[in-house]
């Protein structure tokens, strides 16, 4: 399954981009938007992930945006594993009360850690209340892809992402090996992460590879 990552910049632009898209991540941290705009988006599409990465807004405002998404009908909410415990617990409680699945995400923008470290992160994320765990790491060497893909053998619901140009292999093959979905962009001009490929190309490659899996 392909998840299209979108970043507005406004609610109206985001809704236009969602036409014909089955699953999408809404990057609220990259948008000029308030709770009303968030509710407008998330009440009009049944399969959306609410994501608001830290750094661009005060934590309380970030929490309000994510809560607005959950209350409006988000199918998933993405919470960083490093988030403050109270921040995370309040969002998880609100999400589970509304049948919204929680993605606890881990990002390493410098490297792909050792297998044992990644397994420990996965365990910690599920222990914190995750329904799904996302592992996204910078791929420096080809074997980093193998390490990420190997996590899919653990069993519980995972999404693995290789960041950077060398991580594109992971983005294409992970859904065929057990990752719940892969992230893509509508086109090159609207990428929200390094190494992200356009959805049409990912879909074409997945269809080609499915015959060999």
C-alpha cells in the first residue's frame, strides 16, 4: 500500500491534492493551518494519518493540532517515540477512544543503527502504546537496507523506511515484505522527505516486482 505524504500548504490545497488518493499522511508541521483547518481536512477523508513533527511550533499548539485531527476522524496519528510522556499518553488515550490507530515513530537522520538497537526501539514503542511502529533511518550503505527490511521478520505491525537516495530500495520493497505501507509524494516538487519517490513510479515498480514475490 502507498501512503502519499502531503503538506498543503493550506487546507484547501490539501483537499484538492487528496482527490483520488486512498491513503495519505498530512504533514501539519509544514502547513499554515489551525485547528479549524485541520478539522476540515480530517472530516472529509476516511484514511488519513495526522503528523506534526516537533521544532516548528510550541508543543501545546502541536498537541492541539493533532487532537483536532483525531477528534475529526483521523484514521491514524503519528507520535514520535521521543515525545514527552504526558504529550504521548494524552494523544494515545484520545486516539484509542475514537478508534484511531497510533503510529509511534522513530527517526535517525544520520545512520541506520545496529539490529539490536532497532529491535529495542521497536519493543519500547509497542510498550508505550503503539498499534504500529514506524522505523525511518538514513541509509549510508546497501546493507543498511537489509537491516531495515530484516525488522519485518519480527512479526508485529511495522513500517520501515530507508531515508536518502540509497534508501529508495527499502521504499520500494518494504511493502512486498510485510511493511504496512510505504511513503511517496505526488510529484518531485512536493517531496516531504529526502529520497521520497513519486507515487506513480512506486506503484509501477511494485506491480512489476509483485510477480517475483
